[in-house]
C-alpha cells in the first residue's frame, strides 16, 4: 500500500510538472475516491490597454482545461481560499463573449468539450495565491455539502433537466408573444405617425397604407391560394409525368400547327382564284 501511494504521488508530480510555458498546473479531484487527478492550467490574464474592464488585468486568473461538468460556482468555491472572488466566467474559447441566456427552453447550447474560465478576484493578491496552490496536493472540488455531478449521475441530471414543464413553457411563450405584439403595435403606430411626412430632402415614403392599401390575407385566403397552387402543380405533374408523354404532346402540337398552316394556304389560294377583278 505504501509503494502504491508513492507511485500515485510520483504520478501526480509528473502531471503537475507537465505544464506549458507560462502556465501553472493545478491538480484537482472531483471526488475523494478518484485516483488520478485532473490538471487545470492557470496563469495571470493579460490584455492590452483599453481592451475592456470585464476581465481587468492583475486581478483576473485565466484557467484552461476546464471540464464541461465544472460550474462557475464550483470554481468560485475552489479559488475562494485565495481571496474574495468577484466573478467567474466560463467560455468555450478564449476571448469569446458569453451570451446572456434570455430563455430557459430556447437557444440553450449543450457543452460537449473542455472550456476556459476567467476568475476575477477583488485584489491582485488572489491571482498569486491561486498560482501558489500548485505546491499543495490535489485540490478537492466536489464536497459533500457542494457535490459536482459527474458520470452517470450527471447524465441522469441532464436528462431530468431536459424534460420540459408545459405550464412554464406556455407562460414563457405567452410572455414572448405579448412583447412581440406590443413591439409590432409600436412600429405600426410610428409608421402611421410618419406617413405622408416628408424627410429632410423632401421625399415622402410610400407605404401599403396609402390610397390603395394591400388587402390583408386572412387564414381562409391563404388556404385558397395554397389549394390553387396545389391543383396547378398537380396538373403540371400529371401532364409531364413521363418524358415520352411530354415528347408526344409537343409532337401533336407541331402536327396541328402544320395542318392548320396547310389549310390556311389552301383557303388563301381559293380566295385568289375566286377574285373577279383581273387587271392582267
């Protein structure tokens, strides 16, 4: 048992020591029974001057190799021992702006790979203290009071979260449609107010609400138009169902034109023969 613990300690040192240039490797575990640690790569986040204050320099820790099941709360608790954590942002790629989710059911992107994180401390000393954590043993992220779900438990939780509450979904859709109707009403009121008013160059914008406004299409009118287009398409498909039918139709049409041309020639010749006035 002692030799096995020694081998595991040596393996952990190799993992921690195999960090790229400029990064510090932090060994973490997502459970006490986990044998091999996971490696987080951290360094001080450096940006150009005037690049923004979302991730301020000297107070922001840039973290690589963040697993998809690691949440901002778990990272905040992990680095809380280094100082007061102001915010934690997790993104798929470095420099990517995290979009604010406005809906619980729509535009929810599933995370499938490793990510990057920006940990912002209130004081610059927190960044240096976080880099010094590499001297300690593997840090435990998942605890009994704040567990991080992995493996089968994570899949079960993801499946349970994918089941939609119909009442909650209906409430969100109704709220969205109310906002949409309000926005359309405001746009129509603004267009009606500006109708007939010339702009700075004297041009008047012509809209469909002029002297001959377009008739609004009701659901019945739309159904009639679709039915008419469907019948027209069906006739065309039946007429040209086979290529030989199309060739025969063209051949018959040409033959009728030739027959009519010959009949017209004979009628013109007969009319010339019946003329009574013969100057020559």
